[in-house]
C-alpha cells in the first residue's frame, strides 16, 4: 500500500526517501507547516512533500514510545 501525504498523521514518524540527494530519513510529519521534520547533528531539517520521492512506512518515534 502506498502512503500519501493525505494519509500522514500530524506528529507521526515516517520512513521517507528524498529525491535529491536520494537519501533515506526518519522524519516526523508536521501537518501545520505541511513539512517533514528531522533532527540533524546540530539543527533541525525541514522538507516539503514535493522533495520526498516516497513515503515508505509509518515508524515508531526515535525515543521508542509507541504512538499508534
């Protein structure tokens, strides 16, 4: 099953593939800003849905808490 932006829940974490550079990220969906967000080494990163090649699956957040 393909996951679309419409399927994404605010605050939920997803495994995504970016278009350029083609890299994998675990990111949180921020519905208010319509962006995926993840924490880098020193700063937060934000990516608009148009730069995401594919949303692979919903995942547990990095701290291990179950949210779904």
